[in-house]
């Protein structure tokens, strides 16, 4: 089955800096890669996703890139704000979502 | 749309008792998923249904766990008998297909003492 590895496990940045979270996946058949944000005590919420026929997707301050050859994808957050502080999960899917272990992002004012 | 609705929000039970968690997916969503979240193991897929049919239950930890989806608007996850190691947050999620963004419910925080 699919295995998704996520790095780093924790990330601390200053407000205004950029943050990058990276994931690798094992199943070359995976074709859908969403990212979820989970605030403390709340549900995971989809923030952006990308399919395998696209190399990059952007939505305001967040962007995701996908390298199918290397089987890795990344989340980029620019101009970080304190409200971006949360746990971020990547996932890979070929029929069902397999999640990475999560990255705790802390944005210091 | 009210989103994915789970009940109860919190459940505290004694070891050995039966626990039933409930989920109402978003109307029109054909796929339903049960996940378990713990600090140690992260988000684990337990089972998922397409059109009310169980497709993959390989993540169900053991025979103490069972899940049903009698119709398109209701699913249950049952643990019998419960054990302290079952303590976790259980999320239900639904989607228009198994390969598309899932919408999660608010979760049920289960504590087995």
C-alpha cells in the first residue's frame, strides 16, 4: 500500500517568512495529493490539492508543487501569519487517502 | 449543508463496554471513511465505503472493531469490548469519490478507562 513520509515534524518561523513542508510517497499509481490544516482540537480541513497531471498549483499565499519522477510534493506558505500556526498533513491517494505524520507549524509574531 | 455530522462529540466509557460512534455524511457524497487519530500513530484509515459497500477494512485493528453503513446517510463504528488503547479521536469523512478531497466531521473523542 501507499506510504507517505512528511518532513519536518516541527517548523518554527517568524511572521512574514516562508514555510515549506515536504512529502514523499511510495506508490507511483497515486494521482491525488491534498494538504490539510488542523487547528488544535478541530477537524482537518482541506486547504489545497493537486493531481498528478499538474506540476504546480497556487491559491493566494499557499502553493503546492509535485515532482512525479521523484515522487515528492511540497507545500509552500508565503508571508506567514500567526493564524497559519497549526498542524499540516499531506496525503497521497490511489483510491484512498494515506496521510503523512504531520508538521506542527508555529508562526511567531 | 451541515457538513459531516458525528456523534457523540465525547465519550468516556469503562474498559469492556461496547461503544458505538455515529456518522452522517454530506448528502450526495458516495464515499465514507473512518479514521482514527492518535499522537503516536497519526491519522489511520480504519475502513471506507463506496455506495454503502465496504471496500477496504484492512485498517480495522482487530475483530473488536466493526463498521456498518445501512444506507447512504448513516454509518456506525462499533468497538466491543473496548480497551484503554482504543482511546483516540475518531473521525468520519465523506467525499464525492474515494479519490477526491474529503470533508471531515468534528470527530468523537473516545476515552476508555
